[in-house]
C-alpha cells in the first residue's frame, strides 16, 4: 500500500506512522506536514531513515502541495488539523482555514488522483455536550467551540465528496487521546510536565467536566482497521470507554506521581466548556476493534515516557502558549 499521512509529525499522526511501519512490511508512507508549532520532526526521529518512509513539508491548504502529495497514492489518512480548543477560541480563523478549507483542498486533490480510500480523522466533540447516554454516528452534530464546529464542517465536506463524486471517504471520530509525544498544551501532558517541574496543575472550574479517554495506540489501531475494512460513506466512533471527570483524572495523576491536592490550582473555566463526551463504539467493535491495556496502565506508561523524555518536552513547554481566561 502507498499511503499518504497528513499531519504525520503531530501527536496522533506520528504514532500512527510508527504503528503502520511496524505492522506492515509491504507499505510506503509519505508524510505531508506543514510543521506548525505542534508539528515536530523529532516525533519520528527513530524512523526517519526507514526506506519505506518519506517526508514532504507542505500545507494541505495549498492545492499545489496537496496535488503533488497524492500522486501515485492508494489511500490518504488526514490527521492534519488545528486541534486545541483553547486556541480555537482565541484564533478561530486558523481553525477554519486548516480544518475546513484544507480538508476541501485535500479531498479535491484526492478525487482528481482517484485515491482508493480517504480516511478523515474526526472528533467526538462534534456531537456537543452529552448529558447522559452515548453519542452514535447518526446523531445530530451540535458543536460548541470554533474547533469542534470546524471539524464538523470538515466531516460534512468529506461526506459530500462521497455522495457527490463517489470519493471513497470514511470518517473516524475518536474520543480524547493521550500518550507519548503529545504536545504539552493538552491536559494530560500539561498536568504531568507541570508536576515534573514542581508547578501546580491548573484545573478548570469545578473539575466536573467528563471526558472519554483513549490511549493513542488504541486509536491508531482503530484508524488502521477502518482504513482496511471501513465501508465508504460510513462513520465510525472510537471511544476509550474510560469516562472520568477532570477532577478524577487529576487525582489519578497525583496518585501515580505521589503528589497531593496541594499541587492543584483551580482556574477560571473556559467559555463554552462542554460538560460531558461519551461515544458508542459498537459499530467500530463490529469491525473487530477493542482497546488494549487498562487506562491506569497506559496512564502510568505515559507518565514514565514524559519522565524519560524531558529533553523532548522542555523546549516545547517553554514556547507553548497556555491560554488563561
């Protein structure tokens, strides 16, 4: 398989590339990445000399770059996105550009190149806040932030290219990912690295917002499964099945790192903060997907990774823009 991965120097994209090279010998992967602030070539330093891997610096919004990247490609997996909710509130135009216009440019390039599969990477946040129960693939989209609104628009564009042009598009909507190589502006790596530096954990509001946590390697397995077996025109949810309030998440991290609540600082909640996400992953499970080791074990593994890779995250953390309200 000749595979184009966009945003492959980011958190999930780099983990996906590493997984695919490990699983398949007969594969070539082309990575198109703009190398924005969270696109880090060091994320793939261990495989950069693999003859099956190649890198192109480019922007999915640029039609020329997108067109060149999809040449002689069998399938596209689009991880390229602006993804941090806090930043979307401050810089909504950047999110609309990449997550909507960029998706359209990449879809059009893929249509012209007649790729055999286009996997659009979505998010559970497009369903909006779910007071109870679980979001299913055919539920209404009710995004509540510029980030989730832009991702919903990207999903709808992808679907339209399937309906209108017959481009074999599949959409994967996953819950909150965590694991190695995650940029330290996101909750779990922010909390871990703050504690490692002797700083306090910033906890939004009363800490009761609930998220469904999914280890990044499990998500990458889900994306691969959909790439191989997903039906064109279909949407597949991939939820971790671990539903925790932010307060409970903080307590788990504090316990593993042998800290107490004195290391927590309550801060003003962000605008439009969704209270709860939860995905019904039954459709994905029917394809044969299941999560691996437990959340606690994966959280311990993640904490150990950040302990062991301080040189990776120190410079990133120094230049990360932590937005406060």
